[in-house]
C-alpha cells in the first residue's frame, strides 16, 4: 500500500459519495481520483482499469456540463433500453476479453466485464439514469475480488465500500427518478 493509493482511495470515496447525493461538484473529484488510479492500475498491469480511468475523466467533463448547476435529476430507462444495455454489456465484454488476454492483462475476464460495465454505468450517470447504480454494484463486487487477488488491498476495500454506496445510490436515485417522472 502506497501513499498514492491512500490519496486515490480518499479522493475516489469522496467522489462516489457525492455522486449518490447528486451535486455537480462530484465530477472534479471523480477526475482527480481517476487520474491517480490510472497510474496505480497501469503499474499493476490492469490495463483496462487504467484505460477506464481516462474514460472516467472524459465522462467527468461531460457530466459537469450535462448535470448543470443544480446537479442530477435522475430518471428511469425504458424497459427496451434496459434489455439493449444488458446485451451491449455482454457483447462488448466478450469481445474485449481475448484482446486483454493477448496483451497480457493481469485479469482479462473481470477486466473486460468491468471495463464495459463501468463505461455503461458512467454513461448512465452522465445521462442521470438510476440504472447506473445496479450496474455499479455488480462491477464493484467483481473489482473487489480482482484487486484483492492482485494485492491492492486498500483498493479492494474501497470497492467493498463502493458496493455499499451503490446500494445507497440505487435506492436514492430510484426514489428521485419516481419523483422526477411525475413532474
């Protein structure tokens, strides 16, 4: 465990808690944590996780612009879009898996699913859809295992916390989406 990992841990934890609460300020925190973790994951040969952090930084800029000054206004996806989303995650995760295997990634199965699931969840966050949170929960559970077996124990613990926060986000954003759909 390095000082850099401790700082990345704290920054990312703040970002995700803010994400549940929905203020626009979540996005700069998200960028800072992602930048730190990009370096950590690259050093650990988690190449998809490192690349994902760069996607998160771009997403944070997009989120900052998209949420507006008053923050998130969560809504639901249509049922057909949920089925499409699940199909997209499965298809692209299966397509990415052999690529990661060929470049020598430390964990190609979890990395492929985690990368694709995280990109989809990030987009749903930007688009203010509550369905982001159940995807985050599944991805976080998978990453908890990956980082623990890769000896990134503090980061693994962070993903346990992220899993709990995803449940909180799921409940909170679902309530908010029902309220916002009625307006």
